[in-house]
C-alpha cells in the first residue's frame, strides 16, 4: 500500500504587531517535503487569544494552485495563530508553528492649539480598546528630554480621559501621552502635540 503524504504547513503575516482595529494579512503555504505545492486542500485558521486555553477555529479556506492561502483577520487582543489541515486517505494531518501577533492600543489626543499663560489647559483623549481604569500619563519635553508632567489619570467608561494643566511661561509647550499595556494589548505613546502659550 502507498503511505499518505506528509504535508509541511507554514504560516506568516505581513506584520507582527498591529494597531487595534488594523487587519493582519495571514499567508499560509502547504507543500510536500519535496516542495511540491499542495492545492485544493481545506485549511483551518486557529486562534488562541492571550489568557485563554482553548484554540478556536475561526476561518476555513482552500489552498490555490500554488498551495497558498492569503486571508485578512482582525484581532481584538494579542494572540497566537496557526493553520491546520485534516488527515485524509492520501495525506497526513498537518499543523504550522504557532505565529504570535501583538496588538497595540490606539491613543487619540485632543488639545487646544493655544492657551493664555496661567490659564487652565484641558487635554483629553480616548484609548482603544475602550476600557475603564487604564493609567494614562502626560509627558512634557523639557530641555530635550521627555519628563512626566503632572500625575497619571485613569480612563473612565468608554476609554476617555482628561488632563488639566497650566503653563506660566510664554512659548511653545510640547507634550505627548502614554497609555499602559497589559498581557492582552501593548501600551502606546501618542504623537507629539504642541500648545502655543501666549
């Protein structure tokens, strides 16, 4: 009798860290040990989000003539992915090496373009995924170095936060904000933003 063929399953992605809400393109390749492509085989994409124990079958697709698949996927948190194929009379089951994909928070900031010296300056923002009780800090560029400015605040329901500060010296104040990460999502740093103090 003829033994079933062994299949080599390989999985890669276009990026290893994605912003929350950014699609990741997965590319899978099935081949025989002699590099012959394996076409027309159903491939299962499995997902294991951080903190969970059970792999989930989230997508099935079929390899093309070149033995590959290419599928976009949205991840809500840092996860591991793998592809598998089932055994048949002509092929053995296969499984790729696990592929980790990190998810990074989104951090949006709103600040005034200018403010009167000595007046209150309100800087607000939102994080995604939208969560409450996440620490967010404000930093100011002082003598060429980023330094904590004021105390960190916690996000409220809906992932929003507000800093209230003031500047006594005229000029251009440059700030940025940082949000903490956790095992499910990486932290993030905002773009630099400026407030003209007059």
